[in-house]
C-alpha cells in the first residue's frame, strides 16, 4: 500500500479527543482511515467537518461512505458534516471512501486499514457491470467485506473460490451488501459480484 509518514496526521481537536488521519492510496483506489479516541470518562458527541478537520475535499460536491471498523457499522453517506458519539475512554476507526456512483467496497475486516493490506486487486468493469477482486484470507478467520450499492444497481450473481465458505446479505435501507468469506487455510480468495443496472 502507498502509505507514507507524511500521510499520518495526528492532532487533538479538543483536550478530550485525539484524532489520527491516515491517507491510503492503492492502484485501485484511495480512501482515508480516521482514528478518533475519547480520552475522557464521559460520552463525547462530535460534530466534525471532513474538509476542515481532515483535509478531505468536499467543495466540489464529493460524497463519501463512512464505515466504523470496530462495530462493523455503516454510518451513512456524508457530504462534509459528520456526527457521531464515542463512549468514554473508547475509540472509533472510520474508513472514509469517496463514492463514484457504482457499487464499491467500503470496508474489509482483516486489518484496521480496511483494504490496504490484504486486497491484492479490485476492479469495476463498466461494460459487464461486474466488481471483482482478490483478498488474502487467514485460515479459520471470517473475512467481511461491505459494499455500498447505489439504488440503480441490483446484485444478480456472486462467484467465489469453490473451497471457500461464504454468506451474504443485503440491507435495502442502507444499501449495504455484506459478504463474509472463510477458509480453513491461508488462501488468496478471488471473488466477483455481478450487477444489473436499471
């Protein structure tokens, strides 16, 4: 992954909050991983700006999918303003992914950088309407991938390595498709999602 020390920014927005912003750039995409730690013994209600607080551009109408790593929870689509609460002496790790109007991977569970380490490939094929990739799985561990699926798209088929255990679910309200893969041994898992566009 293309991650350099200059991409790691740490700052304290308030005396009770420590924030770290990691910029990740791979050949197949770029995203930010933001760590937020509540240093106090009270719940911290945060009202953040992607642009002002994390230097993530929003002035040209960009939109982002926000996914929290520890809770495996989609927090919604954000233009700039981000609101969340963090329990006392706890943390949140957010993957902030720019959206492009097609089905996209917005989180994976193997590593806190959510795709920077284990993803070997990721490709959207506009002609076939397929999203495919390859992920390095650890034997015995469940591997979750969360995909944001815009309203115009519908999953029509799913293909994975024959030796893999897999399950998937789709939440129509959040438009999140969850795919869980598991292997008995370490393996490079190839997967493909076929979509139809209305």
